[in-house]
C-alpha cells in the first residue's frame, strides 16, 4: 500500500513519541503496527527523517545501537511533540471529510 504525501512524516513523528529510534527501527515499527500492510524502504525513510530534522521537528545523534554499531538516532524536539498532535487532528479531519464524501456519493 502506498502512503499519501505527508503520511509518512506523521507516522514517524507518532512513533518517536515513545523515544529515540534509528531509521531502520522506525521502518520496522511501521511494518509491525500495520501488520505488514505498510513497508517503508530506506529511499523513503531517510529523506523523510532528514526533512523532519530540517524543519526542526527532530534532532539526531550518533549512538551505539543494540548491534554494537554506530547509528543515527532520531528523537522529537519540543516543536516535534506539538506537531504530533496537530498532525493527528488534521488527519482525523481529513479522514472524516473523505468518509463523508464516500458515504454520500
């Protein structure tokens, strides 16, 4: 299933509410929570992470991961935490509008 533009950003922000993660872990979490309906490859994940970092919603740090290798970990900034709720509300409004059209068409 393809993701609509902006949806990946919203999912990344929401997943990072629980704490720092590296890109591969975020991808796996999306896959797990979607019961494998959504699979995000590195060609989509890393540009999204960099875009969110440039917007000031994420900050990155290099740390040693569980495998013992250095990895770039991402976490929400305070602005990112605020954006999670904004994105959630906008998504709910969008879905409600689409459902209204589907029900009445």
